C-alpha cells in the first residue's frame, strides 16, 4: 500500500512540475500587457476594456494564446500582428439601461491578468502582475443629422 501511495505522490509531483515548466515557457514570450477602458457616446454603444499583449519574440508554431481573465471577466485573444495580440471584454451594454456583463470569480488582483495558452496541445496558464492602465477612450456621441 505504501508503494502505491509513493507512486501516486511521485506522479502528481512530476505532473505539477511539468505544468509549472509549461507556464514558465509561455511567460517568457510576453513583454507586457496594457488595458484601456472605453465607453461609447451613443445609445447602444456600451463599454468595455481592450487588453493589448506585446510579445518579446514571435510565438513558435506549437504555442497558441487562447484567452485572458482580467478584473473578473474573460476575453478571447486574437492575433493583431506577429508581436501583438488583443482581447476585448464587454463590460456593459446601454441599449435601454446599463446592463453589466456576467462576471467570473477569480482570485486576481485589480492589476493582474491570467493568460491561458496551449503548448503542444496542453493547456496551461500564467498570472501576470502589473498590467498597466492606459487613458480611457471616450467615443463621441453621434453628430446631429441635417434636417
């Protein structure tokens, strides 16, 4: 019985070391993450947050950025350029009134983001500190129509 328990503990230890190695491998590519809140100036425009991910070097073909969690919300990461990725998180919709989007429970601090990625098909994540805030984008309201 003791041998069985030792084998289980050894397996779990190797598995956690493997996932930590994956996290560190993914983290080495990310230079910085910034976020910018925005709000539309017309009814129905809503508001949200844009997250920009800058990389130090191009991702190899076996690494794929998937999604990001930030301030209790989640967004899908899309590639903008070779060293630039972006995620957009809708915070509210103001069609009739301010309706907040659903939140998720994370243990992240206000300036932390959790980035999910795949390396060779295995999903992993890394928590990044010090996500920098950029000035808010306030889009103007619609111009009056000439009658």
